[in-house]
């Protein structure tokens, strides 16, 4: 199987400095503000993002040490298959978090409810579009008029 | 910036054979059934996944040809920043889809509402936990009793 290669497009800056005790999902990170710094060569790709109330950040668990197929997650004292958890110790250490987007200015996104470690390499940003749920308090930017 | 290297953990099998006209998000893929084949060495990681009604698939847009920072998405006739869209033509061609999980048997997941191309290399699976929304008709597997 061929290797798949990615490169960071930016860095997540957050007040979470050590992984032990870090929130495991945004639910536990309510109110934690952070910043996403996008490298200058990708800034053109941010156009129209500010219209969305929430974005999905896709990032690299750069501090994860190795992979376990069975893990005891933060929220339990029993082992579960790693794919049934958000543990960073995954075959491909990819993390995703839905965060509130407060503001976009130049190459900096101000975000809220961030649960990633400070210094985390960012791989991608996508607009968050809740396909299944109540849309209260959600803004969908340019997509809104297309699908509502 | 260092390169980040991943390896496929499985393959998505879907009835969508060509990218032109492929659904762009699960909203437009309702009812489309597919299968995820997990490579045998990762099967232990699937334990407890069957308790979740929905999972997030993270995959590699293997047919994407190059990257554009501004794209005209399927749902519009105007250009948008690529990060405000789900276009595959991203700096890191990573796709995510929330799908219904119908069944897990050995190394095969039967899924519904799949919008990825047949043959797509799978990078990761995570349980789908709707932090922000109405929980009707959602099952959260082992997490349910921990957070509800």
C-alpha cells in the first residue's frame, strides 16, 4: 500500500500545553479560545469562511506516541476499539474538532471550544454543515441559501 | 515543514464510480449504501463501533488532481475559498463524511448515505457524537451513558 503524504497548512495555537488532562472533545472545551494561524501561501483559500458559525479542523496528533488498536479512553475505565474512540493513538493520528469560528482576519482565525494541543499542525479546514440536526444558531454562510 | 505520512487502513466500496456528478455531501447521498473494508491488521480497532448509529469516515481523495485555493463548488456557480467548501481540490486532499452505520461484521462495515467514490482509501474512522445538536435518533454506543 502506498504511503499518503500531507503537509501542514498552519498551526493551532491553544492554551492547552500538555496532553495529559487535555479535553478530549469540544464538549469539554467549551469557552476555550484559541487561534489558527494559516501559512501565507494558503490564505486565498479562506475566502468566504467567515460566513460559517462553526468549522471542522482536521489536524495531526503530533504528540501521539505509537498506535494501540484497543485503548482506555478518557471518558471510561474500560478498553474500547480505537475506532470507537477519539484517542490520538490511532493507526493514522488524525484529529478532527468542530469549533466556533469567531473571526477571520488575514491569516488568523479566532476560534472557541478548541480541544487540540498548542502547536498542533493543521491539515485542513472545512465548513461545518450539520446534515442531521436542528439548525438553530447555526449559520451556513454562502451554503445557507443553497440548501435550506 | 516536515511531511506527514499516512497509510490506508481500508477501502470504501460504493456505487459511485466516477467523480463527475458524485454527490458532494451525505445530504445528497441519502439512501446510498456502501461497504467499508478494513484491512485485517486493523480489525481489533473496530471493537464497540457497532454501538454507534453514525460514524465519521476520514479518507483520501485519491482522484483529486491538484489543488486550487479558489473553487466553484457543485452547489454554486460562484468561486469560494476552498476551505469554505468540500471540494476535493484541497492542499491536503482529505475528505470526511458522516454515514449511518448499519452493521459491522468481521472486517466489513455496511454503511448508508455514502458520498465517496468507489475505491477510496480510508484513513480513519471515528464515532460521530453530535456535540451541538438534538440527539433524537442518535445512538452513542458506550459513550452514551458517559455524557448524556
